């Protein structure tokens, strides 16, 4: 976004609103790649399977469930619906697997 100090505030707000709407629409219609998220989910599943203590399993599983719920709520607040919202939440939760 460019900034012009001489433009009126109302014009600037309209331009920013249009830019936000355009970016939001492109984010909602973008094709999502879940390759790294699958790796992250596999690592979490391996960690959950490796530790045989019930309390630790519940705590770690609860943390990831809470993170996924927050990501899903954020996707719905961003006006994303259905399968795409679930996929965005999945990528936000386990997308750190792209680093492997």
C-alpha cells in the first residue's frame, strides 16, 4: 500500500478498506498446500504414541486441540467457511512441519 500524505482521510480509509477486502478474498480462495502440516501432525502423533503417561497425553493433546480450535475460530472470523476453513486451521496448527 502506498501512502500519500496529501490525500484526504476518507479517501485513505476507502483505499485501505478495499485493499483489506482484496487480500481477504485472495486468502480465502487460495489453494492450500498441506504437505508440511502432514509432517507436523505425524510428529505430534509420534510424540503422543511414544509417551505412555495418560496425563501427559491429555495435556499435549489438549494444547493442540485448543490451538486448532483457536485457528478455526480465526478462520471463521475471517469469513472462511467449510472445508477451506478446516484446512487453514490444520495448516496453522501443524504447518510448522514445513521446517523439516
